[in-house]
C-alpha cells in the first residue's frame, strides 16, 4: 500500500461510510482498508465521531410552549387551511 | 410525513405533535447555528408561525421537513450575529489530514486511540459539551451541512434543497466538516491520554 492510495481514500471516506459511492469503488476502498491498519484506525475514528454527532439529536429540551403562542400558531394554521381571513 | 398529511387534511389532533417535533428540531439547529438559546426558541416560534401561515402552499407532505428547515435557515440567516463563532473560511483537506510517523519498521498515523470512546448510546455530558464546542468552531457553511446531515439525519438531497446547494457541494462540505470535528475530538483524546500518562509517571 502506498500513502498515495491512503490519501485518495481519505478524500472519499464520508461517501464510503454513507454508502453514497458506486459499489465497485466501495469494494476497492474495502480491499485497501483490509490491508492498511492506519486506514482502519482512521476510518474507525471518523465513524465514531459521526456516531457521536448523531447522538446529539434530541438533546436540549425546551420549556413548554406558552399558551398564547400556541393559540397564535393554531389560528395561523386554521386561517391558512380554511382560507379564512 | 404523516403529521403533515393529517394537518393538510385539517386534522387538529396532529397540530400539537407537529409543533412539538419541529419546535425542538428547529430550536436545536438554530442554537447550534446562532449560539443563543433565547434566539433558538424565538426562531423556532417564528419558523412555525411562517410554516402555519403558508401551510396551504405545502404541496408534498413528504417534503415537509426540508420545507420547514428552509424557512428556519432563512430566518436564522437574517438574525445571525456574525462572528459569534468561527469566521467564514474554507476548510482544506490538507489541514484535516493527520500526519504520518515512523514506528519502528512500520508507519503509523498520529491519531489518538479511539477504542475506549463510548458509543452513541452512552455519550457523557463531557463529550456532549466537547461536540457542541467542536461544531461551533466550524465555519457557518460547514456547520449548517453537518447539522442537517448528521444531527437532523437528512438525506444529501434534502440538505441540498434546504441550503440551496448542489448535492456535490453538500457532500464535499459534509466530509470536511466531519473531518474537522474528528480532528478536534482527536486532539482532546490525545491530550487526555497525555495527561493520564503524565499522571502515572
């Protein structure tokens, strides 16, 4: 393996992890990674970093919506869907 | 989305669920884009008001999430206090690439040992703070992409639609944003490992 190959793969890793590249290219990357411990470690660090970001979803709960705001939103929806002025 | 379909049909029982879901999602996105909790709540309310005022213009309920976030993005953009976070700049692949070093006869990348890091189900408050901080360090153009793709878990197509970018640009920015976050977390891990080693010595 050459550093050049590692470097080319480095530029495509997100698309590889997201499965957004053609299958033959995906196979090529996997063949390289299987034989390249530094790339295995790097891909694992990137994969974990992405997983941690995804775990942020749903954090930071909000206080309850004030009733006056809810009423304003409900009125806006009703006007829009019924065509009322 | 089912809630949007029900609202389009005039089903009032879907209203509160729709508000709960999108208020929380938009507020989280706005908080990480603008940096102020108060702004985030206000933007979420303003977004929902615009959404409901123009609900009759929603043609495809399957497209509701992209539609809502596009409205939120525009409101957020108008309000954003520039320079709250990192100044706008391009991230290059070269600055995000780890360096190589020689380890005996073999070569290795200078990266931390990530094997001990908790999985997503066990994220600690320390890591949550670290991640929020890493995301905030990203230039706006990259932060908005990673928020929509990895936190909101939108598709590339949806993200491109919200941000009015091509899918190729979304992919490029996403990769660089992820690499930048990885790099910041890696430095944190390496610093922790160094402190642990010094503590033992």
